[in-house]
C-alpha cells in the first residue's frame, strides 16, 4: 500500500511543489488548506503535472474539532509535512496576534492529533530567520538562535521550541525542521509558482512584476552594507530543489533513519548572492532590462546570511542543483504565463 502523507498548506507556494515531488515518487498525498493565500485551481495544475489529483480538504487547522475530524476521516496517515502558516514579515508586525494564533495553534492542534491518532512523523517548515544576523558565515545549524526581529520570525522560533518540548514528552514522535533560506523560482512546467497577494514583499516576485510592467520600479533596499557591492546578501534556493529535500526528510523519518527525534537542517545553496547580483543575473539570463533605484535600508533586514549546507548534504544526501540564472528564468517564465 502507498504511504499516505498529509501536506498542510499544500496548495501554497512551497507546498504545491512538494506535493508534485511526493506524488512523483509514489506517495499518496492528502492536502489540507484553507485557501487563505492560494487558489483551488492549483489542484488542477498539480494534476496536469503529475497525472494524479491529490485528495483535498478545505478547512482551517486552527479549528481543533475540524482537525480531529480530519484525522478520524484519514486513519492511515503515515506522516505530515506542515507548511500551512502566515509568512509576511511586515504584516506580522501589524497583526502579531493573527500570526501567533495561526502559526502556533495550527502546530499545537496537529501535534495533539499526532499523539491521539498515532501519526509519528512530522516535517516542519522553519526558516533561517532563527539565526538573525549570524556572527559566522556560512551559518551552520549549531549557530545560536537569536532574538527574532518580527512576530513572524518569533513564531518559527517558538514553533521549534514547541516541537522540542512535545517530542521530549512524547518519544514516539519524530520531527525534522527544515530551515529554509530564500526560496525562489517556479516549477519548470510554469504551471505552479509563487502567487503573491497585492504588492510583493519579496525580491524576486517584485523583480518579475517590474519586468512585466505591473510595477514601475524596483527599490533596492540599501547599498551601504558591509558586503562586496554594498547590497544585502541572501542564499536564494530553487523551490523544486527545496521541495525535493522534503521528500528525503519524510523518508528519513518513515524509515527510522533519523539520529535524533528532533533534527534540523539548513536548506540553502551555500552561496550568497547580493541584490545587485540577483538583478544582474535576471537581466543577463532573461534579456529583460530592469528599472531600479537604490533607496534606504528596509527596517529589520539583516546584512547577510547564507547557509553552510554540509550537514544537509551529508546527512540527507541532498544538495541544491539549480543555478541562480536558471531559477530566475523559471520565475520569469511563470510570471509571463500568469499574465498571458
Ligand atoms: N529587497 C529589495 N527590494 C525589494 C525586496 C527585497 O532590495 O523590493 C532586498 C531585501 O532588502 C533583502 C533581499 O532583497 O536584502 C531579499 O529580500 P526578501 O524580502 O526577498 O527576503 P528576506 O531575506 O527579507 O526574507 C526571507 C523570507 C522570510 C524570512 C526571512 C529570514 O521571505 O520569510 O527571509 O531572513 F523571514
């Protein structure tokens, strides 16, 4: 029998790419999503890519009764990948309680159901935001967690603590937290990708929307950082590469290959790219000229962060494969397809 995996937030950006990769290797996928930041036609698109339509349940995992009813309806789940969360840093500053309630209550409801219904395996979406501005770069998993600069970042830190404490109290539970660096790009089919609501906060959607004419000008937030060209440095990771890491993590748990009951890994490329380098790579690889100007720094931004990926490479046997150029081309193809 196929192993069954619950993917929360499975119609969202990283979730949908992961569903495709899970189905490609034979998992039976059930998606739970409240469609707060995604659309139902993502299911059609997943089906177009995979030839398989995943099961889908629309409800809010904040609702404990509905969450329990879901676990009753699907008694054969083997594992869970929990993507469902709010993720806009700026919005979290304005609406902290909305973020704490959504991101923490959903996790706690899931953990409770995992113990009640004996589903032992969880992969959790964490973030490099837990490191703040690390003292040493590239940043390794044993770098200290620093005080979060936003309620969003804090929900990821608190979530990791909730996981550790819950696993300590319930040794039958196992979790891998994946600390994403900056996920970008889209599926090569251009059928799924990132769908930001309103004006994008993140660099790459802002770039593609500027190139297509939806935005007049890209603002480069700061050119006076202590970096080679003065702009801030991040580790941009292709979303399909990222999705594949989840498939490996879920198999590691199900096959009991994990070395601890709570493990965490950096998912990045290991290479830092500055904002100017991203712009240059986009212009070169797509042939599009970008209208941009340098403005002041954005509040809350760190100067530079990129991953030491050795632990993920060695333990998971996973490595990011796609280049920045090809990933930016995939983001551009997706943007063009959206606006056709
Ligand atoms: N940037 C610009 N102009 C823009 C948007 C972004 O210059 O219009 C710059 C930012 O200042 C930053 C870089 O591009 O230097 C990347 O910014 P993003 O907003 O794309 O990504 P962040 O690194 O700020 O945020 C990401 C995730 C968050 C996570 C954070 C942790 O989106 O979920 O990393 O560091 F919390």
